[in-house]
């Protein structure tokens, strides 16, 4: 869970804008919670619809947001919020959000590993690997410019890439830099190619228009 300090608030025709002091990883479609705002009508959970970094000027009859591109305001999050218009002004309070991605679960990793029944200790560690795999895959795709839902995996290739990464973490348990092997010559092959995982996730490539 990340928490950030609010510096400014604004509401225009049912659309609210919150600006934070620090740069954040808040993305479109993400849920945020505002608390302790100097104008408490902004408090509560909201879904971000834009992170445009300019001052919101008005909303057209068609529902399009119009910005003043001569007034730059970084670190903004915009969401639908019914209420009276509020002129942009300094404010206090916090914005919190958490990145809990649930693209894969333990069963996905167990199936990929070919494990029919795991011990309680293994199950606990697989749960840790699944959480790490989900977080890693989401961050990588977010950094590559994708806008994904935290609760719904984008497609089959992303699911497989996330599963392979989590399974690789499980197989590396207790080893130095790869999964353990009893090969005296140390010729073990990695459980999954990192390049293949990145390919399945759709990351590690140049962004094109």
C-alpha cells in the first residue's frame, strides 16, 4: 500500500482532480482512496479515468474533458465525483492505493510444474511466488505502456508468461542463481527463458505508434 500527500484539489462538472506532492505510479483504471482531505467531500474510494497533467477547464456536452495546456500540473489523478464545483486550490490529505494483481493463482503454477499435491510448506511458498509473479508481470506491462486490469489477465500469453515467472521463482528455492540440480557438471538448463517470459508478457520491446 502506497500513500501520498495531497497538494491541490479541484472539481469541475462532476469530475474531480487530485494532485500529489510526489510522483506516483497511479494509472488509468486504478482504484485510489482519498482520506483526510481539507474538503472532505473528496474523501472515499474512486476509480481513476485520467492522469492528464494539465488543468481541467471544463467538460463538453459530449462528456469530453477539456484541459488548459498552458497550465501544467504534474502528478494528477482525475475521477468521476458528483458534487459542487471546487476551484483548484491548495489542500491537505492523503491518497492511498495498492497494486494487488490477481492474474494467476496457485493452481496455475502447480499445473505448470506438474505437481499433483503440494505440502503445506510448498503451498505457502508457492503463494509467495504467485504474489511476486503477479506483481512483477503487472509492473513490467505498466512500465511498457499497457493499461491493464488488476483482476483480469489481459490474454493467454500474459497468463502463461506470469505463470512461468512464478514457477521459476519456486524452482530457484534454495539455489544461488538458478533452480537446483543434482548434475555434478552443473549443466542444468533454466526452467524458463527470461526472454521468452518477456515475449509472452509483451514487454522488453520498443513501443511503436
